[in-house]
C-alpha cells in the first residue's frame, strides 16, 4: 500500500526558510518521479516542483531560485527546501506520486 507522509510545515516570517519532507513507502521509490504541490485557501492545487528518478528537476516560475527539491533514495524521502519565503507561499503543501497524495502539511508565512 502506498503511503506518503509529509512533515516540516509551520509558521515562519517572510524571508525565512523551511524544509519539507515526504517519506514514501509501498513504492519502488528510486525509479519514480516525485512531486510537490500546494493549495492556498480558495485556490486550485498547483504544481510546485518535480524530481525525476535521475534527479532532473522542474519548478513553477513562482518558486524558481527560492525552492529546491531533492531526494534521498536510501531514506525513500523527497525534500523541498524553501528559502526567502513570501506570504503568497502560504498554502497546504502536498507530496504526490502518480495518483497518490500525502495528507499535506501547512505552511504559513507571516508578513
């Protein structure tokens, strides 16, 4: 059974940093593309970043240069390092593998 468990969210001031983690189980982690999405109140869920099995990354324009996605294939974990956070980054952040979603972790950035 696929399980994705996010952690690392919280409240931070604008300009601060957070690192999100997503621990995966029930999948052959190292061969799969993983993704982070986010959903702000009243808005649709948007793609933030992806990382392929080979380590290739892609980012939404809104986070390029500030966020970094990475993976540890030994720990079956994907990370999202978020720097220079802005109030508009406030959202619930979700980890995704194929059609499976994690439960989400709240990130709140105060101005």
